[in-house]
């Protein structure tokens, strides 16, 4: 597979080359009050089997132990900056066929030079390895569970529960901020957007709002109905948010071949957030005129058949407008599919395959 070249990152912190733990010399001494003779409170940072020294990068895994089913390893990279600062985790691949987000985090492993970093970057490009290997959308084929619905996890549960527990303890609990990256799955044509979770904690909500605006995607879904109980947080980002960590979710990518522009949007957005958090030098590309989406209305199939979309992602539709139709396997019409509300097509089903209960489209209702 070709490596994606992110034009906006040309010359970004790469010139010195990535420093790997145990292989390259450490980065420069900490600046300001952390002079060369100051004792470093965190000379190393460890996530799973990856331990990085100051100014260095380390590779490793998060080991999900065997239980009622098999265990497996989740890849992780730790970039421990040359200077102190926030700990930011960027995670993708909860759904192993949302390829743009996975390739974006993979790209970040090499795009950021730890010697120029303040703080620590924890990169987890592929949570759902069984889905990726089996080309299985939406769920972990080992136990048929979505790997973004079972947080904070259970060490005594099935593979998805145990993996979620490991990520909660090893990644979320050690981070100050988190970005959860997603994208269109194999059956989804998705327009790029972010989610901003409103927790009710004004300071935390202001921090997360600043991060999501710095990410740069101009359509932002307001999530005000996420679980409040940290013991029943369900989603990765929500697990971080319920633990007081400013976090958000961003999505880009569509079914089929991976578009370099979708990967670039996620990479550039992540770098901009690092600049916003003063982890990297450079200008922050904040969204000037965001479109705030106040709710998502799901259009689900009430029968089996073949779905034929008549609009593409990002289309603006009015209530009652036709967005597709359903036929049987002999091309006999069964149903016209219409928009339940006026709004924006956030994603529409990309494949003809349709069974009762499948999502055909999500319509985003714009906040007045």
C-alpha cells in the first residue's frame, strides 16, 4: 500500500528524523525553569510495552489478555516530548474498516518529531485488529460487539470488553486530552464532521470546544445526551470526558478506496490541536464559521431489500425529500426513502445490501 504524503506537513518537525527509544540521542534539555540541571519529574513515559525517554519515540503493544475468547495485541506508539506539557492520546480503528482514520494515526507516528514536542503524544492507530484483518465493518468479529460501545470495559468480559478495559486503564487514565478518530465504514458515504460533547462542566466544555474548533472540520455535531456516569460511559471519547478530560471525536472518510484528502484532514486537524494545546509550534487553523448540528435523525430500514441512494453525502435536503429508494431482489419497487427532517446528509448508505434495521442515512439538523 502506498504511503500517504500529507502536503501540509512537508517540513513539519520531520527534518531531524524521528527519534526512537534506545536508538537515537535524546532531545534538547527542557527550556525555561526546566534547565539542564533540573530534575525531570517524568523522564520516561510508558503505555503498554512502549517506554519512551524524553525527546524519543517508542513502539509497543497493549496486551489484551485471553479470557472467554482469545487475547490479542493492540499497537501503540509513545512520543515523549523533549519538554513537559499535556498528554494527548489520539486513537482510531475502533471499527477496523474505517481506513482513513487508521492511516491518519499511522501517518502521525512519523509526522511528529518528539524532539520538537512539548508534552506526550500517545498514538493508537488500530484498536479493532480482528475487524481490520477480517475486513468486518462495525463490529469485532470475535464477539460481534462494536468496539466503541462497551467502555469503560470489563476485565472479565468478552474480547471487546477486555480490550476496552485495557484502553481505559492504559491510555485514557494516563492522558489529559483525547481525540477519537473515525470515518465512513465500508457501507457509509460520510461527510467530514466532528462531535463536541457538552458535559455541563463549563471549564472542561470550553477546553473541548477550543480543541474541536482548532481541529478544523467546519460541521460540528453537538452531543448533549451522552452518558454522565463514568461507570457506563459506552464510548471512548465519552469515557475520557466523564473522567474530566477535554476530548472530542472527528470523522472523515467514505466507503471504498481511501482518499488522501480525508487522511490529510484528520492528520492536519490533529496537528492543529497539538498547536492549540501548545505542544507544537505553528499557527492554529481554527474554524471561523462552524455549522453547528443540534441533532442527528437516523433513517433505518424497515425491510430487507436493495438500497439505491439518490443523494450524496453533504447534500442539503428538505423534510419529505426523496433521498433514495428500496427494491426487492428482482428490482420491483418496495419503498421511497424520504428525509424525516430538513438538514444535511451526514452519511448515506453506500452499498445496495440492506436488511431490516440497517441505517440508510443520518440527517443532521442544523442549529438555528
